[in-house]
C-alpha cells in the first residue's frame, strides 16, 4: 500500500501569508484614518448635517514600510479642522 505524500512549498506559503497580513494591515489602517476623519468633521463622506465641523477635500497617499512590506495609506485631507 502506498502512502500519499503531501509536499508544501514553504516559501510560497510564507509569501502568501506575508501578503495577506500586509493587505489586512493596509485595510485596517485606512479604515482607522477614515473613522478618525469622520469623528473630526462630525460627518461621514458625502453626509450633510447641521453639526458638521469641517469638510473633506480628497486624500493623499503615503507609504508605510512594515515587516510584511510596503503599505499604501490614504490619508484624508480635511478643511476647517486639523487632522
């Protein structure tokens, strides 16, 4: 009876995991930046209300180097409130 042998390419697995972690960190940090901008302005993107303190004016990108690779951050530009 022959046994089935499973071979894993360890380097490919490490690369995939590293990429997965990098993407997760990027999404999490961008979500945190967006939530902070929402709190500072008093309104979500495109939301109109009376208690709004400031406005969004697009975003700019920044690169952040992590152990999993470069992360591309979208930092919101705000008008009327400091970020």
